[in-house]
């Protein structure tokens, strides 16, 4: 990882500032994505999300991007597409700050509920969402590429939160 984008060590990240993502932020966001997702978005995906009007947030700690969230805004509801935190900042409150900011912004627009899909094997993410009152609403069989076992695929757990 590029030193310029590495999270400061030994800090409480609960004080990170949340801001709208801009195109100059994409390279730092992409580094976090590459360290977080087995099938990561490309730079073009992030640029397209920004240009398409998605809600794209970043978390900064001491001018360093330590997390991000991408939300697709639909007619009456919204879909959390990505939320990720730089590995050294995980379990420091960044994901909670990002999600709270997403929820605050969605509440002001009247969009409800917030939907998401999560790998059925991602127990940490599922626990995080359930602790924030997301409920399981379904399952998409063989949705995600597994990547570990050739052509095998993994189920997606569908969750939602009424705002």
C-alpha cells in the first residue's frame, strides 16, 4: 500500500470526518477496495458511481482516507453497494460512522428502506449489519463468484433496514 494512503497507527478512528467522495479520492479508495474485496471494483466503477450521482462517502482521519461507502439511490429506496475500511483502521468505528452518515442522509431524502447484499460467508459483516437492526430478507443462490474453487459461486444474503 502506498504510504500516503496508509491509516495513521494507534488512533481512535471514531473521530474520522465523513465527506463526499470526489474523483481525486478514487485512487486511495481503490487501495482500500483492493484490500477488502475478493472481486473488487475497478477505478472506472468508482468514477462511474460518482458521475452517476450515487451517494459516495469517504472517512478521513488526519487527511488520510480510511474508509468509504457507495449507495445507489433509487426512486423510493436505496442500496448499499459497498462499505469498506482500511485494514489497519478496522474495528475502530469507521464503518459505523460511514453507515450512520448514510442513514442520516437517506432519512433527509425520505428514501426507505436501505437494502444490501452480503456474502453468506461474511459473518463479520452480517453481525455488523444485524447489530444495526438490518433484517434478513432473502437469499440469492450462487450470486458471488467464489474465486477460491474455480467456477464455484457463493450465496448472497439479502438484508434491509427500514429508516
